[in-house]
C-alpha cells in the first residue's frame, strides 16, 4: 500500500521547509536510508531520508518551493500502484512537479531535477555530490575528489564529508591520520547537605542582593617586610592573610556602615567586628569566624585562623565557630589568582576578594620602580552600602596595609 511522505519538522522552530533539490525522480526504486531530497529549514539545510521501501510514485513539490510542515511532498508505494485516490484525499499546497507514474503513463523526470549535483574535475570525470555535501566541503576546505561516496552510484553525501579524515603530507610520504576513539563517561556525585546549603544561600544572595564591585591595587612591600620582622619574635608563624584580617578589622572600626547586615525591613549596624575567613574543604566552602578581630593581636589572629581551618578540614567545627560573621574575606592569592569577585555571604553587606601580590612596575614621584602589588575587590550590597562608603573603606584598608605600623597602635 502506498505511503505518503510529508514535510517533517526538522527543528523546534520550523514551520515550513524549502526543497533545495530532489535526489530521486518518479519511477526510481527507493529503500530505507536513501536520501530523497535536501530541505532548507529555518536553521540549516538537511537531508531528507527515506524510510519506506518501494517506488517513488509521486513528487508533490518542485525544487525551490516551500511547503508547511506535514504537507505532502511525495508518495512511495508498489510499482504501478494507482495513487489518485490517495492524492484526492490530501491537500497539496503546490502543483506536482511531475505526473503520477502508473502502468499506462510512463514516469517522467521532474522538470526541476537539479543538474548541479555533479561537478567537473580537472580530468573531466564526473564527480557526484549533493549540494549540502558541497557546501560543507567548501566550509571545511575538503577536496571532494578525495572523499569516497556512500550514496547511490558512489554519490557523496553529507555524512561522507563529515566523517572524512584528510591525509597529512609529510615530505614525500603521505600519512593517514588515525581515528581517535574515546568513551564518554561520568560520575553522578550525590550533593552533600553542606553543598546544598552553600548553593541555596549563595543563590539567594546573588539573585536577591544587588551586588556592585570596587577594585583597588595595594602595594604590599611594607607588609612583607613587617611580616618577616614579626615572625622573628612571634610564637606562631604569621601569614600575609593574617595581617589582612587585622587590617580589615581595623578598617571596619573606622567604617561601621560596611560592618552592617541587611535584614529586609531594617539595616543592622553591628558594633562588634566578627571577620569570616573563607576556607575551601572537600564539600565546598566554609567560613570560620574570628570574633572581635579588631581587639586581637596579629599573632592571636594567626593562631586562631590556623586552629579554625584545621577544624574545618576535619569537619570538627562547631556552629558557634562558623556563625555570626559581620564581614568576610575570601583569599585566592595563594593559588596565583590575580583578581576575582566574590558573592556576599548573607546577611552581611560586603565581602572582600583578595588576589595574589605580584611584582609590578609602578610609577612613584615620576620614577618607575618594581613593587609587589595586590588587587582586592569589595563586593557590596547596594541596599545597605553605597559606592562612596565602600570606596572610603578601601582607601583606609590600602593605607593600613601600605603603612602596617598603623596596625600596632
């Protein structure tokens, strides 16, 4: 029994298609897998594959014409089968390019059958290739004369060009590139409760808080000199980050608006200064809190940060040790990161992202010199902190770090 071939929906937004070229003519025997035609959609030109075995009895649309999705474009059935009754029950939006083939009427070649499906090579032999195959070959710079065709009578089709691996010339010999075969694989890792909480809180922060960012460059040479001197007498080894924590805490004391929390219907102005220090662990990011950081010495901060970080990595932190921060520092400088932006840890108003200190050529008093420069970026919640407030805080922080003696008085 004859079967109707309709214009398929080849993309999610396709409403109609244009027949670029027919690859078969009325009267041709066709089988599953044969390419009947090339169809131009709203996104690409694609090959229309046949899935019915039989004879092409009818072509309902000429090359170059468009028809809506689901319209009749061809009929395939038994050789000599009368399809007039089938056509009478279908609405064809365009005139048939060819008459119906039956026992009394000889099959005719469609008037619009493309003659451009072959090209002439340098030795005047005929090279058969579909228009889509030619287009892809031109885009990829593929020589079609080197591509073996898998279509009818050796015709080159789209898949032949896409799967073709050109030979690479090396001197006088030609080496065929090997096919690289790999296996796709993946692991689905169950999300930990900590990771879920981090995702939820940061998503709420990023989507809910109107972030803005302020970046400043700070010369760190004096901090490095001061750190070396401190470690000569300190009972614990002091890091640059420990000095940054102290400098941030001292700066927050002078800029209390940055040490605030957004609570929806009110802004809480915190009088205490609890600095959170982001620590990366296997399950994600946790923020131990150095409480009353402005009242502690740098060596005290150093010992406490090391203890809290060790507890965090061993999953021994108590809630009281990672709750209650009023400001957070996230330092990726030890990983060689020059600059980045961090997402605010709600309900805090700000978070400071710290990059690496790197040797940089700077100009000072009209003279060039090499200095260790560190970039910091302050993320602010615009609902509670304005640009001028955040800028003033960074200026104070810069002054503290470029003159670290201020941290000792």
